[in-house]
C-alpha cells in the first residue's frame, strides 16, 4: 500500500533493506509475470563485470540515444536517489510515470517476497515498457547467472574486466566469478568481452561456447590504440572488423580504462544489430557522463579542485591512481576514504597510500551490517604500511577537514558509493554534479 504521503516509490523501497541478497530468479519471474512481462516489450543489451560495467552501459546508451533510438538505461547503485537507477534518453523518468509504475509493482502479490534490487528491477522494466523504450541497456547488480536482471532475453551481452569482489557470493577465484557473470550469455546472442585476464577469459569463453553465444573480444575483433589521457578527456583510436578504417574518438571521462569501456560499448552495439553511424559513435561517446566516476571540478575561489570517484576494490583504485598519475592534479592531494566492511579495504587503501599526500578515513552512513571501522584501518595502515592517516567520525566532518588541508591542492572523495553520494550532496561541494 502507499505511505501516508501517497508516495508509491517510498512505500516500495523504504521497508526493504538495500543490502538484502537472496539468490534465485523465482521471485522476480513471479513478479514480472504479474506485471505482464514488461521486459519482453523492448530489446535489451545486458552488461556484467566487476569494474567498468556502469560506464560501459552509459556509453552504450548515449550512442543509441544520439542515433534516435528511444533508450532506457538501468544501472546501480544510486548515489542520492533511487530514481537515478533508471533513465530514458539520458534523463530521469518523469515522476508521475515512476509513481504509477511503483503503485503497479506494490499491487502485485509477488512483490511482498522480493528484495530491494528485485523490485527496483521490476520498476525499471515497467517504466521502460510503459514509456515506449525501444532498447534498454541493463547493468547487472551482482554476478549475472542469478542476478534479477537475468530474466532478459538480450540481443547481445558484454562483460567488462573481472577481479576479486563479492567473493562470498560469487566464488574465491576470478574463474569462478567469470562463470557466474557469464551466466548472462544466451544462445545466439553475441557475447562481447572486454580486456579480461587469461584465466577468467578462458572461463568466459567456455561458458559462451557452451550456450552457443558467438564471441567478440576487445584485443581481437576490436582494437584500442593511441590512448591519450588529458584533463577533461580521453582520446583513442578504435579499429574493428566492421570499422577497418578506424575511428578517432574522445570521451569526457578521464582514464585509459575509459577508452576500453567506450570501445567495448561500440563493439557491443556493432554486434547487437544496433550499429551507430560514425557521427553517433563520436557524439555519443563524447557526451557520456557517469556520476561518481572521476567526476571533477577545477580549483577556484580559494577552494581546492575536487574529484569524486567510486573505487571500492583494489582494481578500481589502481585505475583511479593511474589516472591521477597521468593528470597530475594540484598538490597536496587529500583523499577522503570511506569503505565497507565486506570489501578488500586493505588492498584498496594500500594502493591509495602511495599516491595521496594525506588520507582521511571516515565511516559513511551505510547499513549497520556493512559499516567498517576506520580506526582499525588507521592502525593497519600505520603498522603494515607505515602510513599516517586521520580519522573523522562522518563524511561531513571529513570533507570539512579535507577542504582545509587541501588548500589550493586537490580533494579526492573515494571508496564506496555511500561515501561519494554523501559527500556529493554536501553544500560545501555543490557544483560537482554530473548526470543530475
């Protein structure tokens, strides 16, 4: 039922813990059946991976939109508002449409047993169907094989780089994680693979062959070269079998990894039956923006430059630090870090300690069962790495302290999406907001 304010979206989500995970597709399939199978009313492109899948999804959607295709985009997590998770043609779904769709989901008997992510997925698919989306670009939440989004019958799929993350759910090795993520492959639907290490790559290729999904790989069917990372953009050359003359492309997302993400998105579209023309490829990649991925503001008015980047595992932090090295932002670099207890915070902090001048450790307002202890992290850094750090009780205090310490340098806010989302909403950091 609706809450006292008649807000169906709040009623749908407020009673469900965002961190609840229950494997299986039975609940989401029952819910979608009650809703009339909305996910069958549009074509879909399905994207999984450990890091980069959100950026790859955004590049894909942006190119489709530029070509005139009515496009839905479903990603997670959100930073401030659950409505960030589902966009149509680059903007949030109109509030009235979301409310109507949420009321429909709440009215389903099967919704009562569903998790937060399952009802979010059903809500996104319902909005897309009701608003006339032609193609939906859908990012998995966790894994792939048993992820709620895996009810889709995609035209094509893509897998971004794979590393150790969510090992308690997906397995203790990159090969096991690859098998789970490769569960999104479907017979006859092209499987496009990013720049993936040999062991998980072999596992993914076995899964694809097993279901009859034709494989296209970045580094084989498509190549990225001549990458240049500059302030505010990354330029690269893309060549593939369908584009033998190559394209010189540029994205506003800094980092060598973003060249690969954009290239994988283009490979996915070329193999899916929705190949963009050269203009849409150029414009779509150039204008794509992702909140919380090296989202930067230059220094000014006596304040430091600021960068928001969700880097919650060692591989993501390595990509962030590589980008920082190439761009050489003003020093000192003061890093505000808030992690989650179930992440590899030791490996993540160890890399950042080498690239920052000061680290401020803080605790974001995450669910109680996932909250880390920054004091424990401080002790570990001092004992094992010889790195000194500062602990602040919450994100607001950390930002206040960080702005003072950074001076005319750079303030980096990183770690979990909770940390970035909280910091991004603070008045002191207003103006650094991509995708609103």
